[in-house]
């Protein structure tokens, strides 16, 4: 009986899988060690600056947002219009085109001393505000008026919201 058990154990011996070649691991790229000295996610130094440079700055883009007011009332804000264009002339042409009201907020030449944050007056630059949802109309106007070319519109104009 002991010879039967020896044959059974010998027939069921486990074999190890063949060692994988180093080629498949090298295709995955360098090994990432989350605890290595240069991979601190909470570091305030260089990694955030590198990410910001690769993504691009917000200053070179035109942001179009929709803000909710009371009930169904909305405001469309346009931020990041280049300084070489007069915001008041743009506003006048856009109001006439869209058949809505609007105004310029945080203009560099305004002298509003009753601003809630006087030190941060020019943080967002010149912001145009329009009544209603005018996001698509603003983008089309910027392209047709020649402020942005059709090719650049995909990269330069960012429409926020649903």
C-alpha cells in the first residue's frame, strides 16, 4: 500500500510555470515605485510646474460658461478675450447679434471702488456677461468675426457646462 501512495504522489508532482522572459516586462515601461523619493504626490515643488507647462496655461484660452441665476434665468460669461480687442465694441456687436442684454465685468479701465475684492480686480481680465444661454452663439460669433480661426477654435475655445 505504501508503494501505491508513493506512485500517486509522484504522478501529481507540481511543476512550476516557465519563467517569463524579460522582454514582456520591458514593454510595460520603467517600474513605478510609489514610495520612491521623487514620487511624493503632496510635494509642492517641481512636479506641479511640469504638469502645468504640459497642459498649457489658462490665459491663452477663451472660456465660455453658463451660470444659473434665479429659477430658469441664466447668464453666459465669456472670459479670456485677448487684450487687443475692445470689450465694449465686442459687447455691442454681440448684443445686437444675439438680441440680448449684457455688460463688461472687471474691465481694466473701470474704477469701481465698491468692488468686494479690490486687490483681485484684474484676476480674470475682462469678462463679458450675456443674458440667457448664448454659449454656442458666442463661439460661432468669435469664429465668424475672425477673432479665432475655425481650426484654432477647437483648442482655444472651451465651452463649460452640459
